[in-house]
């Protein structure tokens, strides 16, 4: 089934274009965290080709700041809360999702989510409304388009969908012609590491290194979990670069280096990298595929369990449950993906598939965005299902017509039978009277 979380989280509206150069004005509405990190590559590529880029966001965004790029302008919507308010609420939701939700029933989960939303009621309602609601953005789309336009209407009329996966990840199944796969559009050849980090990597010798990151959204783990992880990683022969900005483990083995930030793509492309311990986010997963690094997955929430299940079925990963695994389980998983050649072979096979394309994923994304510009849309790729009413889409009109036909035939048959019976009875009575 198609997962909306795999779409590039951006709304691209072509506002105008020139006749000869196809440069135009592009409005982007990106997501937060890794979604924005992914999206910046498209912003830079389109800007380099002369397009005028405008990024639409709100004043409490925790990751999108106007000084990050000089190649585009930012339209910032003021909201009555701060980035810290938003971060605190999201941290609470993630903590519940990671540690408590797996052990609770559907009713308990529903009540807990309602409780989180209602706590400090006004602030949370504002956050949910401004972050996830559509009406607050409608005036901006109306102003930019020059006619009344809503977010839902604009997204419903999308001509092209850029999907953040590719057939190295997906299972074979049919898709509509306006679905374009651009998985790994942010991946690049590895660059040299900072001097101190390169020195640490080289000190690993023949054993190599393991890269460990649970993404940009999770900054802390419970004391029990971080101690178990640190103890387990201290038992492997590889050096470990662990991106982690939370409270440190009680005991940190000498082969582990904790860092607030790591050049993940460059580390995964380093020849001494043997394995990648990941939460299964799309960006990190594709960097591992790009560089051919086998994975140990510790999925946390969202699409991450499904992502890692894909990698496991393709022979490129081992999966562990964050709340269930013991230290020895992590040791065995890391040693398995490093020492069992089948994991490396499977990952390299996916990497070859990923690289064997007529153009890079980023170039494809830029091409299809400019394709929409040049042709003022791509209506010829949209199925007519978008224009059907709800009863037409579900074939209820066809069902009603078939049902009416069956009823009509049944009524005609019944009437015909009744007519024949009356005729027969009338003849019998007439014959009896004559006799």
C-alpha cells in the first residue's frame, strides 16, 4: 500500500515562467527535520537553474531558519507559540510512542493522545491547528495564485507526485504515471572527514567502524536503554561513532565516541565503515543503500518499522525492538551484518540497482518539476478518478444501475408468471362451467 510519508513533503506551485529559459517562481511548503534536510537539495538545484524559490513556513519551526540558504526567500507565518513549545510537545509524543504505546491497548492509546492534546489546552490546539490545519495557509495560497485557493484543493490537483523511494526499496506493484520515484535524491559521494574524526576512524585498523544514529528528532534515551546500548557496543571490536546529544551513559567504553552531530553521508561512504545502526528513517536508509552499508535497524515510530522490514526482506538488515532487545542481542546483530557476507552482498546489489539509472534521483526530481512548468501542468498523466464524485469513485452508480436492472427483470418475470397463472386459471374455470 502506498505510504504518504514517502512523498517528498513539499507543495510546489508554479506561479509563472518565461518563454525561453523556463525559469519560474516556485513556492515550497516543506516538512520539518529530515524532510527539510532532504528538501534543501531540491531548493539548491532549482535555484542553481535560475528559478525564484520561496519557502513557506511558520515562526515556531524548529529546523527551518531563513539564514540557512541565500538561494531562496522565506515567507514566515507568525504563530502564538515558540519553537521550544513545539519541540517539547513533540518530544512528549515521541517518548510515549517509543516506550509506552507498544504495551497499551487501542483505547488506552486514544485516551493518552487526547490527554496530550488537551494538556495546556490553548497552546496545543494552536500548535495542532497551525501545524496540521489547512485554513491558516489558505490566504497565502489565494494571494500567490491570484484567485481563491485552499491547501486541500491545491494538493488534490497535484499533477506530479515525487516519491522518496525507488525500486531498490519498493516491492513490484502498479503505480499511476504521475508517480515519479526519486529515492535517495539527497545522497552524494562521500567527502573527506574532519581531521580529528578521520584520525579516530583510522585508529580502528582492520576492524573498521560502526556508525550509529537514531535520527535528528530523538535526542535522548532512557537511562536503562542507553546503558544497555553502550555496554553492548563496548563488546564489539569496531570503533563506534554514535550521534547522541542526550544524557550520557553511566559507563562509556573507550571504543565509542559520542557526538552531537556527524557527517553521516560521509561516514557511510568511508571505506572503513562496516555497519550502520539506524532507526530506519528514509534519508539514512538511502544513504546506506547508496554506499552499500548493511544495517541494524532499531525502528522507533512512523514509517520506520516498515522501512526496516523492507530492508530485512531484501537481506540487507537485522531488526531489533528498542524496548525488548538485550545487550547480547545487539552484539549478535552487529556481528551478523559485519561477518555474514550475505548482508554486504545484498546491500551492494541494492546499491548497484540504485546507481544504475539514466539520471540521478535529484536530476529526475528537477526534471519533473520543470516538466510541469514547461507544459503548464501534466493533466495527461492524471487519471480521471480525481474528477469523479464519491459515489462514482466507489461505483455506487453502477451498482445502483445493476440493482435496478435485476429488480426490473425480477418484476417483469413475476408479472409474467402472474399473468400466465391467471390465464391458466381463467381457462380452467371456463372449461368447468361448460362441462
